[in-house]
């Protein structure tokens, strides 16, 4: 059964990435829902470690790309190389041609590089010269952003943010987890063996995705999901405060993402149906980066989480 395999993987990752259960869960949901994840948080919170540990358990290749202001699209996608011995140009694939890609500090890359990433994430292909090349069937991008240091960064445009299935805010662990991290790091430095990593094949991942898509979602849950989305586009019909906060609502891509993520959340928690709680659990990471707040909301320091929480209070699940 695919569920037990993924639950074993989740347990293992929580042992390796201590105090970041939400990050581990959202990574697996992105994998099950065939989408990409944007993680925002201060440095040193195991964002890179989480992806590396996940990559060790999955049949496929992993690559980390450190984004910098001088990066070129060809550094990401690859380029045609001239071979004098044959007199031909041969395409040399770039680091994007891996199953799991960590785009570290993606907002440090200039617009041309971000555009190349957008094509890869949206279409699972890249264009080099006059040719288009397909990316691996299993393709997951986890991008990171540092919210503290903004000097020398290029904010991601809304069109690219919309390509991320999930946006996750990562925070510091508590004291108990901090102590566990300290002991885990000391044990690894001493060469002490940790738990054995479970292995998942790509075929098992694709089968699990089919199981997720086949989970039952009642018509009432579908209508609840639609009401949440429509409330972001027509906030005046629900509340004047909501209307003052939202400048632009979310796109149909958000509807699809919320459906896929709610199904994955239910499946990962051992249910064969989607409940309102599954939708509510995923509405924050799915809508957080897609809502365009008004100037007034930004001036008042309103966070998208506050807007979504208010949205949930207005839109009933019944």
C-alpha cells in the first residue's frame, strides 16, 4: 500500500529534520500533488536539509542551484556546445534537468533567469536556442527566500509566484526541538548511524498521485472550496474589511491547487474522502502567495495570513 510507504517516509524525515513537521508535510503534499513549493524563512532552519533528505529517499537525481545576481539562463537550462571534431553543436543539459531541484534564494536571480524557471515549472520544459527540451516526468522544485535580507534581490512577479503550488513560512523551533537538533548534529559528527532511509520508486509516486486524485470529494466540499476562492474576487459581497484588504483575488490555478492539496492532505492522513478540515488546512499555504493585498492593507502591516483567517471566518463550510 502506497500510504504506508509515504507515512514511513514522513516519520523518517521528521527524525532527520527536527521541529519542522509542517515543512516535511508540505513537501510530501507537493510531491503527491505534482507541484512546486516556495519556502520562506530565516537561514539555518533546515530547508536545504529537508530537500536533501527527501532526495535520498526517492528514485531520481537531486541538484542544488545557488541563485546569484550574475546567474545567466544558460547556467540553469544548459546550452549548445560546439564540437570541433564533428563540426556540430551538441546540447549540454543544465542543472534544471534533475527530478528534485533546490532553487536556493531564488529571488537573487535576475528577471531572465526567473523567466527560464517559470517555463520549467509551468510547462516542464526548457527552450535553448531554437529547440525545446522536456524535463523529467518527476520534477519538483523547492525554492527558498530569505525574508530578512532584501538587498540585492529581485522580487518574484505575481505570475511566477502563481506557479508555486504551496508557499510555506518556516519559523524557529522551540527549546525542546532545539535540544534534539543539537544532539542529532553531535551524533552525526561522531559518525553515529541514524535511522535507515526508506526508498520510494518513481512508479510508486505516480501510483500514489493517482490514488490522491481518486479520493472522494463531496459536492458540498467542492462548493465550499469554490466559495473561498470567489470570496477573494468578490470580497464586497462578504465584508467591507475584506474588500479593503484585497486588491486582486486568486486565479483558477488556485482553485485547482487547493483541490489537489486538500486531496493529498486527506490521503496522507489516511482518509479516503476530503473533509472541510483538509481544505482549511491547505488554504493558507495555497492562497498566501496568490492574494494581492491593497496598499491600505500593506500600510497597516496586514499579513496575508490575517486576510485568510478572516476569509475563513466569513465563508461557512455548511
